[in-house]
C-alpha cells in the first residue's frame, strides 16, 4: 500500500515539475524564474535529506516514527524502554530516498503556482487593454 502511495505521489509531483520546466522552456522565461526554481529545489533536497534520514516525531506518548513522510523505523515504549522496529538496511535506504524525492518534488509546487498566477494576471491585463 505504501508503495502505491509513493508511486501516485511521485507521478503527480513529477508531472508538475516536468510541466513547469517545459513551460519555462517554451515561454523562455527570465533567468530569475530559473534561479527561483533551482534555489527552491536545492532547499527541497536539503529538507528531504533531513526529513527522510534525520527527523523523528512522536505519534503518541508510546510511539515515535523516524523518517517523514514514510517512516523508516518505528519506536514503541514497552516496559519503560524504547523498542525499535526497523526494516533491513536496503529497505531503509529506499524509504529514505523516497522521502527525499517526494519532499524535493514538493518544493517545485510554489514556483509553479506563482508562475501560473503571474501568467494568468499578465494575460488578463493584456486582454483588458485590447
């Protein structure tokens, strides 16, 4: 089930990112848009590394998750000690990379939204003048 959610998120966010890049190329946008896109993508990659490999949060007083949005490890408080339920190393690396990709692709959404709003307002302004 988690793999299905990852595939759906990856496809949707990847489509937004590719659509934004193709629109930037087709419209020959200024360099400031590209700088904005790449800077947010770098911030998204750094945030994805932190979220996937270093973040840890409590779900309840007795349960903690490591990794976001897909947890790599689950810690449960049993008899006063934290017991870890972890996957094998390859699975944990795959989940961490999946978290990184999802978070990095999410960082493209603000650039895309702002670009399409600006383009809509620019076209509307041109239509009003004519």
